[in-house]
């Protein structure tokens, strides 16, 4: 693959009436059948190749520089792009902090690059143990033994459910809960009760019915403090009270707001004032503000955490995070808890509020609460792909999100805001989006109204690189 900055080789995209309805959704190819388990996967190749021919298959973009507020990268087709990036989860912009780089370089020289084993089998390090201790203190737990570390956030979500829930137990969960939580639930029990998004009343109704019918069964309630596709939050205090009323236990996934929301960086549980955590388990992920692949679970009852060390298979049967990762996460955790972290939280929130206000003033819809995730609704799947493709070519890096991750026809740009974004970065995003979506909408209207196909060219709005 030849990579040439400013060279765009994509062919024209032909739009006809009904293009949106005929769009590919890869979820259609999940439940394939047939005894030849290799050959039956081939059914997806033709429709995916069709998308690739139009260069609208926008997955697997690769960075060529650090994922800062401005970044350089390339796509699957040899196109190089460069400009403000709104596709990074580095909300506080700490991944390239000079002090962090110096620290992990020092630890690399001290320890090498590998943990060498699972935590149960000589895989932890002094940095691992210290990270566990300081995460416990950050979340208000008395001991390091109130925290268990996992290699990734996904594994912590899957692992805590699989470790605690048995096939005779019941799970009540928000229907938009993260994939790791849904996979963990399905791997643990068939007794899963999905409730409407953010609907505490329906959640209580399900819990009450279960408790009435089975007085002695375990009930595990699952939600998130910040849902990453809509940037919205449930009433955590009310859910906790409901759980306590019926002797149920609550898991809160705090992956997206920990470190970046709230005066102390404790997320929406801090903002909402959740004080009673006697029946609560918390879940965190370091892939956002801590800038490394680590996950963790915390509970006020340290015996629960000790139990997970033996019955949560992703913990027992995976290598521990490396000393480099542990030291890097520890360095950033200390920054998060410092005056620097507070200043960065203020800066990123200023950016968030500015971006949301400007987009709303132009008539565009952004959903949810102010957070580093700004879901910018676009509509149809093809429309969203075209907008994301052309914006990329014009030097603004964004990710499109579509069905089945969000509802059909609810495709959106999932803009991720960083403390390091400048006003110029934000204004460029707004201007490029505004002109691009208007161009795409005009072309799509022509396709619907005329008998002949309408040709849309991503090259018609080239960047100035």
C-alpha cells in the first residue's frame, strides 16, 4: 500500500433512490449457518468489498503520529490525512505528557517490557501494587485489597459478572449497557432482564417481580455512570436505593467519566452525590484518562474482591499489565488527583460546552449531558459514512457510529473532545462539518427526486494539505 499525503484515490459514489434502505449493516451476517464454518463466513465478503470500492468502509484507520489533538494517519486505501482529531479517548490529553514519557522510559530500563505472568503467578510488580493502592484511595476504599486490576476495561466488565453471577441468579440491566457487560451477562445466566434506557421505574418493576417470585435468588443490577453512545447518565442514587430496597446488588460501569467529570474526577457518581455504596460494585477503565489498557473493579467488601481473584477467569488466566503500563497509569492517576488534573477537567469542559453550543446554534442535534463524548446526530448510515469520509479528506478526523451500535437511522459522529483541543481545532470541526453535511444532503436529495443516479465525489471537497 502506497501512502501519499494529499492523494485521494476513491472512486465516485453513485446514489440512487433507496440507497439508504439498501445499505449494508454487518449485523446481518452474524447468525450465519451451515456446517462449513469457514465457508459460511464468506457471505460477508461481497458486501464489505462493495463498501471498500467506494472507500466508505471507514474502520481500521491507523495513526502515523501520537494521538494528540492534531494527528496524522492513513486509511485502508493508502490515503494519508492530517488535522484536528476528534477520534481519541485521551480526554485530558495526557498520553504525550513529557513527564509520563520520562517515567515509563525509566521504568522500561528498570523492568523491561513484560510482566511475565498472571497476578497469581508472580506477574505483579511494585508499580502494579502501588496502582492498586492508589486507585482504592481515589475511590474512597480503605485498603488496596478493595480493588482488583484486570488487563483491560473490557475484561474487568466481563470478568466481574462472570465471577459473581451463577446460572440460577438474575441480571437486570439497561438495554444499552456496554458490550463487555452484555457478554458477561450472557456467559453467566439465561435470566437476563433488559430494561428501557435510563428507566428506573421499569428497572424497579423487574427487580420487584423477581424478588416476589424468588425471595432467595441473587439479583445483579447493571448500569453505567456515562453511556458512551448517547452521553447520558441514569439516576444512580435512585437505582442504588431501589437495589437496597429489594436486596439486590448494583454494578456501575464508570469507564467514561472517571477522571474527567466532577471536582475530584469521580464522575457522575460524584456529581449526583452517591454516598451509600454498601451494595455497589464499581468498574473502571484506564484506556481514557489513564492512557493505558488497564481495568479495575472495586467494592467496599474486600471479601468480594478476594473471591474474584479466584473465580474471575480473565484475572486468573491472563498476564498482569506490564510494569510500564502500571507505572504510566499510576503517573496519570496522580495527575488526575492534582491541581493540574482539576485544571484539565475545567479546560475540557470549556471545550465541550463551546462545541455543543456552537453546533446547537447551527441547528444540529447533540445528545446527552456535557461530557467528553459529543454525539452529533447525522441520521442514515450512508449519509453518516459520506460525511465522515469527506471530513477525513478535508483534514478533520472523526468516527462515524451506526447500527447496530446505535438504532437504525440514528447514525452519528461520536466526537471525542480533549483538554488539548484549541479553539481553532473546534472551529475547524464545526465549519467542515457544516459545509460537508449540507453538500451530502443536497446530493442525496437529488438522488431521491431524479430518475438518474446522482454521483457524489469525496474529491469534490478536498483538503488543503
